[in-house]
């Protein structure tokens, strides 16, 4: 859940589209009533504007819709899910004034996506699409939900509709970029993200910071931490303390083996948003830094928090799977959580996590089906290649194992080092066999 390309992240350009097209109240003034409050974030400015309109006219359902949207943006800015609950309350007030108004229903789909209720979001989006077949953002929501459910062909069709209806629009560019990433076209994804960044209004500082952070994530995937670092420095300058940028800067530091620096960044992120997945990342960094006791404590706290939310849509189940598989060495629990998560979604990241859970349980034939299904989409992720190599090795396919591990090793990421160790072991084993 903590990937920068999570649905919560992809939704970033949606809010701007709402505000520019039909998310803001029709009678909203053209200049913000809080223009003097230069320290407010874009979401905070939106909240203040909507609240001022509600104060003037408590029966203005469009103002409540705008408030819900701004609160949702604030949830993304801060990684604080309480703002989703406040947004739900605002939508309920909108609906009480104007039952079944289209904008309110559309924002509700956005909230469902933010809370990772993907199947419900798709169902509602399909209904709204029938009512308004030329609405660009409904196609965006169909893209989002289908991606997370693993229906990539339908996701691509919906994204193409977005581009056909309004060529070059920002929500479509970011979604098309994510699909390019999933299909293994890192350069194409970077090109689209750069187009989106160049088109982002200067005042939308968080939108710009997110795009820069996403571009950095792509550079990390390509094994270029130096390029990623430059982009992240720019993002943090534009939006100081941005949690997505802190996460990815920590990945840069880990690739540089600057583990203490990574701990500092991830602790800052966790202090700002004490989510289970954030504590998992911190625990792994503490372990890399050799701070075993602190790591063990953080892992234990993570497990408690993660189990408490494992039955919800917005959970940290993927991190919990890898915790049980790689740290706690409880393979049965890893598979139990993997099966739970797979019952909800079939995206490549869920397939990879389940494949690894099957592998540590010795069920490598099944594991191979899952990891190959994930890789068939096209994604070029060092972790996926490493998992595929280890699984292929376990079923005795040394040729495939070598190919996968070489792909993982070719990418300049922390996982690449693990792949090189596995390759060296393979090579040593082959030499021993020849000597015999």
C-alpha cells in the first residue's frame, strides 16, 4: 500500500480536474477568500473557500461537494485518513439537500477509491458512466479501479477514452503513465509524467511535488538513484516534509547504503503519519542500520497495527505478508494474509506477494504461476525478478532462474545485490557439479 503509485497517489490530479471543470460550486468567487494565507496548502485553501460558501448559504449542496473534495485532497496531502470521514459527512449533507446529485455521487466514488474499496468503486463508476458517458473523470475512476483489481485491458480502454474525450488532460496523462510503468515502458512513463508536470499550474504545489516524486520513483526502478535524488530534492523544496518524497528519498539513501539517513527520513515520515506500513518501512531501515532491538520493537508494533486493519480495504496486508515471510519466518501466516488479500484484488503487486508466500510455504509450482502472471503484464521491477528467480530455482529451472536473476541484478537497486548473491551461488553450484 505504501508504493508511490498507489491509488491514493494516482488520484492527485483528479481533484484539480474537479475544481477546474465542475467540482467547485457554480457561485464560487474567482479569487480565493484566503489569498492572503500564503502558507495554506492547496487543500487547506479549498477547505476554507468551501466553508466560507457554506457559511453564506448552508443550503448550497455544491459547496458541500467542494468541501468533501478539498477534505479528500487534504487526506492525500497529510496521509491522514480522518479527512476521508469528514469528507463523507460533507457528502451526506450535500445529498440531504439535493438527493442523488451527480457531482456528489462522483466524489463518493473517489472516496471509495481512496479507501481502497475498489470493487464497490468500479460498480458505482459503471452506473454513473451509463448516466453520463462523456464524463472524463468517470473514465479515470474506471481506470483506477480496474488497475487495482488487475483488469488491465479494461483499465487501458478507460484511460484511452479519457485521452480521446479531452486530449492531453492531466488526469489522463498520470494514469497513462502508470499503465506504461506496469507494462514495462519506464521511458514512456517518464515522458508522460514530464508532460503532466509541465502542464501543472504553479499554485498546485502538491500536485507538482507528487509528479516529481513519481518521476523519481521511475528513476529508482530504472536503477538511477542519482537522478531520483535530484527530483526528490526539488519535490521537497516545493512541498516541504512531503511524505511520499520522504519515503522515496529513504530508498535513495538505502541504495547508497546510508542506512542511518534512511532511518531519519522514515522516522520523520512515521511521526507525521503513524500508519502500519510506514512503521514497517522504518523497521526494515532500522534493521539495515544494525539497530536490531529498535527494529524488533518496530516490527512488533507494526504487526499489531497491521493485523487490526487486515480485514479492511485500506490495509497493510502486503507488508504483513513480507513481514511473516522474511522477518518473522511464519510462512503459514504469510499465506493466510496473502489469500485474504487476493480475494479482494488481482493486481501485479498482490500476485507477487502471494507468489512469495506460496514459495516460503514450499508450494513453488503455484508460486510460479502467480509470479509469471504478474511479469506477463510487463512490469520491470527488480523485486519481482528476484522472486521469480528464486522460485524458478526452487522448481529446478536453473536457466529461467539465471535469466530472472540477471534481470534483477542489472538494475542498480538494493534488491540487485541479493540477486547477484543468488547468481554467484548458482555459478558456484555449477562449477562444483562440473568438478564432480
